[in-house]
C-alpha cells in the first residue's frame, strides 16, 4: 500500500479522491468506485501500488500509437482496477476484479524493478495500459520519473477520466523537458453523455477536458473510438468526434476507428462491419483530419499511413507489423511534406 498523492481530508475521517473525475467521497474503511483506493483511518491509500497484474513487451502500434516511434516496442504494465465499468470491456477479468470480487492480485514489482525490466527488454517506452492507468497513477508517476532519467518514454493508454491535477503533476515533474507523459492514446468512446452514462458509468466532458489539456501540455495524443453498431456509429456522431478532434486537438492528431466484437456484458450487438469503419474513416478525412486509421481489421488499407499532401503510402502496415517505411527525416519521401509525430 502507498498513500495516494492526490486527495483531500474531510470531516469524520472521510476523504475525497482527486485522482479521477468521479471525485469519490470515501468513508473510513471504504473504497472508491475503482475498487483500488481505500480510506484507512482518514488517509487514502492505493492498494495496487507496485503490484502489476500484467507485464508484457508489445509493439507500440498495439496501443495503438502509429505516430510515436513507429516500429519500436513498449514495456506494457497494468494493475487490476478501473474507474469505468464498460459493458464491452475486453480486459474485464482484471479491470473489474476489485469491483466484482473485491480481490487485489498482482506481483510485487518496485518502480526500479519495472524500469530495469524495460531496459533489459530494450523497450523504447513504458506503456501503462490494459486497464485504466489513472487508478494506479501513484505507481505510474514514480515509474515515469525513473524512466525519464533513463531515456525511456512514458505512454498512457487511457479513458481520459483523470483530473487536471494528475496531468499537472506529470507536467510539473517534467519541468523544462516537458510532461513526464510523452504520449497518450485516449479512448473517445462516443460523443454523448447518454452513451458514457449507460455504457461506462461516466460523463463525456471530463474526457474532452483531458484531451485538450494533454494537447496544451505537449503530450503526443492519438484518439481511439471503438465503433459499436447502433450505439455510436451514426454519421452525425462520428462527424462530431472528427470535428472535435480537428478544432480542439488539430488536424495532425491521428484518429483510430476500431471494430467492435461482442464481449463481456455487451453480447447482443454484432461485430462492426468493415464498411462502417471505412465510412468512419472517410468522415474523418473529409472533416480535415490528416491521419485516420481502421483498427481490428488486419490487412485493411486503412491500417497504413498516407501522405496528406500527395497521397503516397508512407507506412504500410499489416496488423502491428510494418512492411514498408517511406518517411525520411519526418518527411514524405515522395513530396517532402512534413509528417506529424514523434520519432517518425
């Protein structure tokens, strides 16, 4: 256990968590919505600090991040717990474990051990992923400090439901070198409060606020939308997401539109037709986004990166593998246009 960095002490030994946008007020002996922060005697503790449930080496493209050091590997780490309860969660066995069974599992691993493991595996970055990294923020913060010292980048794969205080903590710790968070892939699951309320147990606005603040802080941002038939696949909703990205994050921000398949508690919806993803991609491109990708459909033309200026295929992908790379010094090898990204 470790005392949380971000919380407020209230009367009668209650506390208010300031790590995620739920802002849980937690009575003594109780836990927050995430199931992994507990009030013990008027102090808030993380129950998952230094206890990852999963560690793996992944292609950075799996996060998915297509414009952040493409072709490199990320040391992926997760603890149990999540501040959402998405009915379509693909990792519900670990994300929902504390809420559904009260169990906290994980193998003790200090921040120093985690960074050393990433070094031994020659990973370019550490990705806090699989479950929601905001709920194990205290651990990610200490790991990120050490990783930055060793020249290893830090990546959040997140639902974006953290408080501004979390992002400011990363920014302040990075100082003149920029936020400790180098990149983030943020799920923008839909563009309505109704969807967020019924499907995830959350609200839309905090996610939008986090995206804007990340961009302001210089974090490289890519956005993912899991397109679910009849829930968030209307043309109007997809246009709203594309226009939000364009006007608030910039045309250079990649948007990944990914195929849904039935899982966890959302089993009454069909898989997303490839035609729907192609329509979503076209909506993004027509809105003015430079890079829109189709996810979960290996071999699709929409997996690859094209020059927004001349249309040349610059990075040909199949799944998480790169088959062709046509970018030189961050420029299109055909027309010389500047291609957006970090380490690209």
